[in-house]
């Protein structure tokens, strides 16, 4: 009888836990056995950074409980749909959190979804079966190729000294932690500059009357505003981004796919142009409005077809999208829960929050106490307003970096990626967003060849496969990799 396949998964967030869940279910279906080692120092399964316990309860999922994805791989017939909502009902979450209700739907705290994932996954992994999952609460610090008489595999080294051998390696490293954009790099380590607002206690040093600059105007900005206002912050808040776009509010009703943008693909020697696709999207939104349908139906079509559309774009067209359209896509795709959107709107209306569109030009710090805020050193930040030439300089008491994940630094900051790249087993994607993979999630080596037993799942594949950020996008990718491993 052949020995079980040895699989090491680095990262136990939605991506890694989703792959493990798919493997367990494949084993239960018969004909497959494996020893799976999930490497992650966090105590829970599935939560990752986004849904970790202890997060601010004001930070809510931006999808109502009845529509949140499940990572267990259950089909609709098996009760996979609305499983999270039923779990919330069973545990009294809806009654205990009346502020989560909006427009007849409930938007729980993100940490609640993390609790749900951990409970469901823990039960799934504990069940007896041909696939055994072991949680290694440690950090992977290196990985290398292993050649042996039995074939080719991998060795993964952990910070605690343990060494794991694997027939297949799955990288599920999630979103890298944010880092300060270039202009602000000189402020790194300053006591009033928050480089990563999602780190525990990151906003604690900000005083209630501080003048705060928030760099970035997406969902992370909305989270920061929710936390500060919830703590009684009374000072002026300023949010700056290139376009000054804020996330759209999650509308009432369930968006339904409506338009097939992937139909009529171009000839083999041609590429889809971003400009032409944008023109089609605008026409579809106008047509939807004439027929009484919301713009979100058009966006839902784009979301469901994004992998095919992204694959049809050349590298130059993908760069064009990143440069010109990414902020607009993010503002519409990553909608805010109604409570969060209303808070941002109300703080704008009463003057507590000012939105600016422009580019950072310079920043410096004066560590001597200034007259404003709670007696902290002043930060001097200069920006160029969008469409203008005159520079504007202002003084702030604190700065919060909400520019998003530091994708560009992932190879430099993640030791597993660094060691694998050093062996030529992986390479950055052409957009610098993560690891380059083929359509089957296999990493491409330095020569562009797929490594058959090295897979990548989650946000690190965004540059290659399109939008792979939210749980609803990640789960199908995770299950596809599990199926491929089981078939091997």
C-alpha cells in the first residue's frame, strides 16, 4: 500500500485552510490519503490577519451573513450556502450585535467570521479519515528542493528548529503587511506614524484631539476612522489618496451576474484592450440603469468573469489597468458595509473628516512638542493636489498608513519566498504583485517553467490570475489546488 502523500501548507488563513479542507473532503470521497501539515503561528484556522480574534468589533465584513463564503468545501446541497448565517443564529450573534443590522441584513464583525471559520475547520480537521491535518504553530523560515531516491520534494525549516519533508508544497502567505510608501519611508519607526494600522494596538498612541493624516482612502481608511471615532476622537481627520475615492456602500439586494464580458474573445494574435473593456462596462451600466437594474449587477458579472478577462489581457494592458483603473475598480469592488459607509459619510458631512485627492511629495518629522494635538512632535507633509501644480504643506500630529498590503516587498520580507527564489524555483510576476503562477496555480521557476509540486494560492497570485483577495474568490482557487493534489 503506498504511503500517504506528504503536503506542507505554509499559512493557515482562508487560502491555506481552504486547501486543507479540500484535501480532507477529497480523502473522505475515497482513493486518496495524505499527511497535511499546516504551518502558521496563529492559534486559529482560517482567520489570518483579516478575521483574527481581538479585532475592533466596528470592523465588519462587507458582505451580509447570509452570503459569506464557506471554506469547508460544502456544496449548496450539503448546506454550504448560508452556513455562516445559521451559525450566527445558533450562537445568538445577531441578537448580541444589534448594530450589525442594516437594511434588513446583518453584517457581523470580521472577528466573528474568524471564530466561525476556526470552529468549522477545527471540527473538520479533527474527524477521522485518510487525510490527517496537523497544525504546526510555528513560522516557516526557509524552504528548499529535496532530491531523493523516492523522487523530488521539499524541505521546510521552521523557526523553532523542526524540519518538515514534503512531496508537495503549497504557499498560502496571504497579504503581506503594509509598508510606508516611498515618500514616507523616512518616517519609519516614528512614534506617531502607524505603518500597519491592523497591528494590535496600532492606533493607541493617537490622542483624542490629534490632527491625523490618513494616507489611503479605501476600506482600511474606513476601518481606521471607525476605530478613532468609536474611541471618541475629536480632532480633525484628513484622508489623502491619488484620486480621493472612497469605497461605495454595499447596496440593498443581492447582485446577480447579468452581462457576459468574456464572450466574443479576440483572435489568437490579438489582446483585449483595457480601454475597450472600460467602454463596454460603461455601456452595460447605462443599459442596466435603463432596465431598472443596479450597477452592482454589472460589477458582479465582472467579478465572476475576472479570471478569464485578466487572462485575455497582455502584460502591457495589465500594467495599464494597474496604473489607470485599479483605484476605480477597488472603490467599486470592495464595497463597505452600510454602517461603515454611513459613518464615513457622516464624518465628512460634519467636517470631522476631509478627503483630499493628490500625491505625496515630501514628509518630515519634528520631534519637539508642537502646539497642536496632545503634545506630540509635529509631522510636516507636503502634497500636490490632483490636477494642480501648487504644493500644499500641512502639519499633523499623527499619520496612519492605509495604502494596503506591501506586495512589492513580499519577496524581500518573506524568508520562504526569498529562499525559493534564490534557488530559481519561483519568480515575481511581471507586475510585482506576488508570485508568478500558471493557470493551474503552479509556481513558475526562473525560466518560466511550472514546478509540478509547488503551488501558490491566494493574494500572492493576483498578478497572474486576477482578483484573488476576498474569501469568495480565494475558496474556489484553494479547492482547485486540493483537487489537483488529490488527483496526483
